[in-house]
C-alpha cells in the first residue's frame, strides 16, 4: 500500500505537467487591447491639484506702475513688441504693476535689466515669487 500512494501522486503530477500551460507564447503573435481605468473623481481632483507649479523665491523686473486699464494696455503693447516675454500683472493697492521675467539669481536679473532700461529707464529689480524654469523637450524626447 505504501507504493500505491506515491504512484498516484507521480501520475497526477505528470498529467498536469503535460496538459497545462502557464501563459501562451506571445513572442510569435502580437495582440492589442484597451485598458479602461475607473478612478474616483476625488482622486482625479487631488492629482490635478498636485500638478500646480510651485513658486520659489527669485527676482522680477518691474516695468510699470499705474491703473488697471493703463497696465493692461502697456502689457498688451509690450508683449506685441516682445513676443514670448513673460509679463505678470498684479495689484499693488491702489495701483497695478507689471513685472517681467522669472530670475532665480539677482545677477541674471541685473543682466536683463541692462537691456530693458534701454527701452524703459524707470525699470528696477524686485524680490518676488517666481515660477520654476521651464524644461523644453525636443522631438526626440530629450531636454534642450
């Protein structure tokens, strides 16, 4: 009787070893499909909020101080003449100010101020919260 039990176990193992497959061989065939994620809106809202750009201490160049209407007109004209310029409008009660750029070092702000003062002699550097540097990615997925 002691030989019957191991014999059945061995037959059982051989039977399943020969008839089962863990996974199909995908190397010769390719398949595609769709995955649908069902994410609660509370998790989606949290993820969107976490994408917000963080601000850090730095410098900007103040180029205008005046009423809101004058500030909007000045900003529009400046951006028209300097495409790609980062001009920020903020309120400095009771007036509004326009500040230019995101400089992490005062040395960088001073270099830019030299150029800006050719056009706006009253411009000056101010401490401010600035956006982190933008990372440009080229067509190959690499940083420029």
